[in-house]
C-alpha cells in the first residue's frame, strides 16, 4: 500500500487540474461551496458560478445576511437548486453557532443543515487537513477496479466499500488528504466510467480489473431521465422566477399566453424575460404536471406565494 499511496499521490502532484478551490489561499467556505456545487454537476459548469458566489458572498455571514431566494437566484443553471437553500441554511447556522466560521471537525460539519457524510468528510479533509475517509463516486470506481477487479462499484454505497476505503486510508494526516484528492482526481480524469484511459494510469500494472481482462459491468448504469419529467418542469419554473423582477402571477406560470412574442402583458409581468417563459410553456406540460411541479417547489421552500404572485423565497 505504501507504494500505491506514493505512485498515485505523485501522479496527482504532476497531473492535478488547476482548480481555484485547490489553491492554498482558498478559504474553508470556498471549499464547502465547491463541494456542494460539484455534487452531480461537472466542473466546467461549476467554475463560473462558484467564482460569482465567492465574489458576492466571501463568507458564510455574507450569504446568511441575504434572503434564501438570493441564493436560488444566483445558483444559475447548476440544477438541483435545493442545494442553494441548503448552503444558505448552513451559512445561517454557522453564523448562529460558530461565529460565522466554517466548523473544523467532521461532527460539527455534519450537524450543519444539508451537510451529509461525504461533504462533512471532504471539507474536514480538504479545508482543515484532517484524516477523514472521503468516498465519492470517482473514489468508489477506482477502488472497485484497482482492488476489487470489477468494472463499476455497486449501484449504492455498501458497508464493505466503506470498510475498504477506511483500510486504504494512509495513517499520516497530510498523506491521507493527498490520497483522498488524488484518488478522486484519478477517477475523474483517467479511471472514468465509460472510457477509462488505462494507458495513462499510474497504477495500471497493479489494477485487479485490468488483470482480470477488463470484465464488463454486471449492471448497466441508468442515467436520470430529464425530458418530460417533473424535474424538467420544476427547473423551467425556477428559471422564470429567477429572471423575474417581481412576483409572477400563478396564471402566467400555468397557462401559456396567447402570443409570447408580443412582449406585453403576461411577459412583462414575468420580468421582461420572455425567453424563460417561452421555454416553460414550450415544454407543453399538462396543467396537472405544472400544478404538481409548482406545489413541489413551494413545499421544498424554493418558491412562495404572495398576494402578487409566485416568487423565489424571501
């Protein structure tokens, strides 16, 4: 294991992508924001939004001082906007419990609203240099191939995978942090799910999957459906609310205007942004789906109804 630790971390030292949240001067808050944004979202989409957030809200206190709707508005098109609400709630909790600072321990991080086991471990490791077992999809895939000889890890994290990750973690704190980051990077750029670049792998000769002849996975990963789903409709409604300068009447969201190209009436009410309103009604979602999606957004705290109409949460 010492040899594998050295080979993978040495590779990382030379090959790691230059990402702003990896820079020595990045704050723990910047690292926390990056970890939440990167969940189920590619780096290329996260980078501009992360930079804009850190310029606008350089600390938890700056975000907590604004309404939750501002976090959703500036979440842009990263998807899963509930993450923005969770970050806002976590920032408010840090102001209330930790003097506006990101807590340093796994247990304190895990106690923040919306912070799960992965995020707590990642922030404790990457922001504070603590020895924590970080397990994301990329790490699981590298472990499965390198040590388990299988093409893909199990569809859901198992206790056996977690035990293996614990056993593989170096004892030295600093090395454990580099190991977590290095294995994650290896899975992201070399040991990818569909087209792994095995010839670029620093531990190709030690890979159990390669030694077994690169057997095919025993299941086919199912991508999440998008077209026609409630998720798509919810995203389209949030886009209208994000671009609107005032609450949007419920009828504007649920009933397509006669002519969206006129630029008057309902379109003006929607903040002068006919593009997002056209996109919403261009989905041709049935009324019951629009109502269900809107009700779900309000139940999740992503939208609220006022006397003037629907808006992002205040």
